[in-house]
């Protein structure tokens, strides 16, 4: 496992060439697909915040609804 940023870049480049060879696509196409699939830190934080917010709001409300549903 690479331990430095330079070695990680080389490993990623090697993996891109292997994927291009396996799939018959160009290295540029493989790298562009990888860039599009990668979540930015900002997008990750937005999704995480939305998930936590939804869980925080639905927890007490969901419990109250279940409680009423059972006739309690």
C-alpha cells in the first residue's frame, strides 16, 4: 500500500491504465469517469448533514407515530 502522495498518484495512474486496457477505453475516458464519480468534500458534507438532519427530525416524530398507532 503506498504511503506517500506521489506513490498514491502512481498507483492510481497504474490502475487507470489497467482499467483502460480491460475495458477497451482510453485512459482519459477512465480518468474522466473516475473524476465524475468522486464526491467532493463539500458534497459529502452536504449529504451527511442532510442525513443527520433527517434522522434527528424523524426519530422523535416516528416514535410518537408508532406510539399512537398502537393505541397508547
